[in-house]
C-alpha cells in the first residue's frame, strides 16, 4: 500500500518519536493498531482509576513477586491528584476507568503521541464521546480482560495482568491463564416479548457472551401463550428484574397474578409498549436514566440487546459493568432480508428458510424476491405489502 501524510503534526510526532529513541512503530502497526503481536519494548502498565472497585485487589496483585518479576504496574486511584498532563509514552498499556471526560480530553495530545509509539489504551466505563481507545474488550481476543475486571479479587487481577502482558508485551507466552473466578452474585432477569427478533438476539447473546452469563441469569420467553408464561414465572419467583415488551392484554391477563406476586416480593418490573392495566409495573420509563430502555428494545440487534442487559444490571441492580448507548444496528452488506425479521439479515437461503418455516411460510404462495443493490431501508414500505401475498 502507499502512504501519504497530509497531517504534518502527525508526521512531526512520528519523526520526534524516532529521533529520541522511543520504541519504533512500523507502518504496519499504524495501519493495523489492533495487531496484538506488535509487542512494545517496555513492561510498564498504568492504571488510572475513577472508582475504588478494584483498587486494593489490583495493588496487591501488582505487588506479587510473580508479577513484579515481569511487569512494572503503576496505579493512580481516584483520591490521588491527577495531573492535567501525563506522559503516557513510557508505558506499554494504559487502562483508564470511570474517569471524567473533560480530564481525559485534556490528555489528548499525550495520548495521540503515545499511540504513535505503540502504547495501547484500554478504557472502561468512560463517556461514549471518548474515541481514542484501541482495544475492543468485546472481541474474542480481549473479552477475558473485562471478565477478570468486573469480577474483581486478587486472583482475577493477577490473571488480568498476566493476560494483558501476554497480549501486548509477549510475556508469560508459554502459560495458560486460568478462567476468571466468578465472585459477583448474579442478577436474575426475565424478558417476556412478542417480537421474535428481540428473543433471537437475546438468546444469541446469552449463548455467545460469557461476560453476560458471568453476571446475569437471563430467562427469555415469548408471550404467545400466557398460560405457559404463568407456569414458567411460578418456577422462577426469585427474579430481580422482569421486562415485558408488546404483550397483549389477553395474554397479560393470564400471568398478571404471577407478576403481582413478583412485585410484592420486590421484583422490579418494566413494561415497554404494554398497557399497565393491572398495575404491575414498578419502573418509570419516562424518568432518566430509565427512559433509555425503550431505545435498546426498539432498535434491536445483537449489540443493543447485549447493552440492554448491561444497562439493566448497572442502572437497576447496581452491578459493576459498563454499557453503551443504544445505536442503529449494524446491517451487513450482503444477505437475505425479510421485513418481519429485521434487523436480522440471513446469511444464506438455508438460514432464511429455517426461520421462515417457523414464521408463517406458505408453501403454496408464490415466491417473490427483490434484488436490492443499495440500502434495504429504501424498500421498507414495499416489502411488507408484497409479503402479504408471498
């Protein structure tokens, strides 16, 4: 590939780093900042903490001889005086947690310069407006960093340091790092919905995301049969949170007594697009921050339904976990679309027909397909009209 620098300040920062003998960064590193095998030449980590959730455990783990023999870990806690300017270029990894957006923005110059020489930045529970972070904790490579972090405890902090050292410094390369020790009580959440895509994506999140199942026991029900819902609720009376979406009056009447019993036992109950004719709800969706809940459900999709669970845990049950605001779901460039399944896009005809068989497929109806070469949103009004006949 060819390179052309149009930002002279970027070029000067790179040349300065090279001239002063800082760890060099290749063009490949600049092109792919997530490549974990681009190990830095320093073994220093910096943690900037805005809460005391992991402070003591982290300090104890960082002082363990098995860690100090390989890593030099500095910790700035929330009660420490933080400088308006910090030289991050001395570190291999910088982890910033729950820190004020204005303070972090004041470090932008140092952060940008440090990234040019290979420093990696991990953020946790920061403002969505902070965009310089280059370690995606939702990715398979790095998800265990978050799993250790949210569970806390010295053993998890030590393993988090070891794993981070493996990923970014090439340390402990021959060792298997233990799975996180689950120390936090799980939040019990039930979601009852009449929208198949919500149910699909929640089940997919539960099956794939250990960070979620480490912290939450999630039960997902469709509300097509209110009597079955009532029977299931009777067997899970210890729920912390129950959320309902698009439940009709007739089906709701069949399990309202179970909801009222749960409410009496202290369960928090939220209703989205449901008329609360029986007074079962306890969450005021018009009041911040709970007015954001509807957005996760309406926008749907994998990331939104995961963040829906994270939001519930953090805001309703005070669980220590970060969440992101609801966003428009990502739509792949290629696939098969059906209006009743959106935002789910099917990767092939087999997956599509499996879904269609359970969602009203009429073998005798004609098959109508439309090849779309641009955004499928342009056809949103047309597809439902045709699908009535096919």
